[in-house]
């Protein structure tokens, strides 16, 4: 039986602060009218912007779940992807009521959800690789 390593409280709090900061940023950007979005200095293909935004959210959410729970990676992945996809759906709903925005766009939601899936997978793989490289070498033969 392995003992789960407890992460420092500051790391747990910082990771959740990052999650809420990301969510607030998405909400703020979704509240901007379409005419204001066009004035932003960053111009990406719409689906790429959705993918990258929710990729980022899934990275910070996956870290927050890892640092604050004793859950398995599978559970973290399932809960994380469901939360990201759910937030993406509320984002699309919110945009229905934002002037000059096209809310309820299934393709935008798919880009968001795919970003969440890839972000979660990349975070888990990166964490596993770092853990593997930090593992002590086996005792000599």
C-alpha cells in the first residue's frame, strides 16, 4: 500500500486560485461584445482560440485536483474533463445573451472540450514523466 504525498497548503491554494482566475478570465472575455473582441491585439482562428483557452483551463484544473485530492489519475481526468466541458457549455449559453456574439455554437463547444481533453492528457503525461525522472534508481546488483 502506497502512502499519498500531501502537497503544501500554499500549492493547493495557488492552484485553485489559478483555476478561478482562468474561469473569471473566460467569463470576462465571453462578456465582451463581438465588436470589442475584434479590437483585441491577439488574432487567432476562432476554434484555435477556444482550444487553447480550455487547454489552459484543463491544465490548471488537473493540477488543482491532483494537489488537493487523493484521487486516481483516471478519476482526475474524468472529473476534470467533465467540469471543463460543462464550463464550456455554460460559456456558450452565456454568449447567447452577449451582443454581437454567436452563442450556443456546437463547434466552439467541441473545440473547448477537445482543448480540455488534450490539456488534461498532456498534464497527466507530463506529471508522470517528471515523477519517473525523479524516482531513485534501483539498488545495484
